C-alpha cells in the first residue's frame, strides 16, 4: 500500500448501492484500503478490502474502525425485511446516526444514501424516518456531509422485490415524459449513485450538501450541480 492512499469505510456493502460502491472503490487508484463493516460477508476477496463481520447491537464497540478518511453509509432495509417499525427504525435511523457520531471523531467526509422525499414531518413512515435520520446526522460535528436522495434505485438486487420490479418497469415507461420538475423522480442506476459519491469524495470542500436524483446524474455527467438543496426537516 502507498503512504498517500485514502482509507474508506462502507456500511451496507452487501446492498444494491453499497456493493457497486465497493467494486468502484477497489478499482479507484486513490484508495489503498476499503474497510467493510457488515453482518454477513460480501464474499469478495481483494488486497484492498478489510472486512469485519460485526454485531450491530454492539455498534459502539467498533468506534476505532472509523479511523478512515471517508465513511459511506448505504444502510437500508424494508418493512418486510425488518419485521416491525422498531426494527426498521434501528436500521435506517439509529445505525446511520451512530455511524455519523463515530465518524465525526476521525473521518473528513460522511456520505448518507437517503431517499427522494425524505422529510421528518412526513405522514409516510418511511420518508419520515429518512428525514429524521438526515436531520439528526446534520447535528453532528462532521465537517463535510453529503446526503444523496436518489429516486427508485435501478440495478440487480440479490433479493427479489415484487413491488420494486413493477416500479422499475413503470419508471422505464414514464421516463421520457418525466422532464422539468419531474426529473428528480426518475429511476436512477445504483452504479450512478456510487460513482457520484466517489467523485464528490475527491473534492476539497467542507459543508453540508444535498443531492436529488437529477443532481446525482449531473455529477456523473461532469455537470456540477447548483447550490446545495435546503432540506425540509
């Protein structure tokens, strides 16, 4: 490993965005170490990867592992997978927030994959939780926070989700007419979200930034986004 290479940590590396992010970081010349914290193995072996299988109920015990340059939080579940609202909240709110609190001790940048429509005041439970997660992470002392709000994520998941597959078909049909203010609701490839995060990570800036789906696509197309979006929290 070189002495100048960066270190990154990924949470959610077995998910749709996290898995493609892992592959892209492996291939990126700026990174010497990709630390993966997961409940189950990614199954990928590479000299750059340092994998830790952890007990998320004892998450705080792993604070020393957050001594990296960047933390990418790609955690997320569904109500069906979680089994209850309490379990869903733990995965989509409590774990990301705890990760941010641990990251603020070491990391220069923190990335959160949130969702289009995230709003702490939403009547929709999913969007409300996402909004509360954003709100609480913004209260940490992290110098640089990037919150990405993709619309429906496109790509091959390891598990089959009937409703999501139907949604993907509809997205492809409606995409040509989703222009103007509707652009941010277009489906977006998980690999595009991952690529945008890596591009942002190379920037020398501090602050708190929000990016909707169309902003994320613009980053990858080398068209810088406009000023950071002010969130509705």
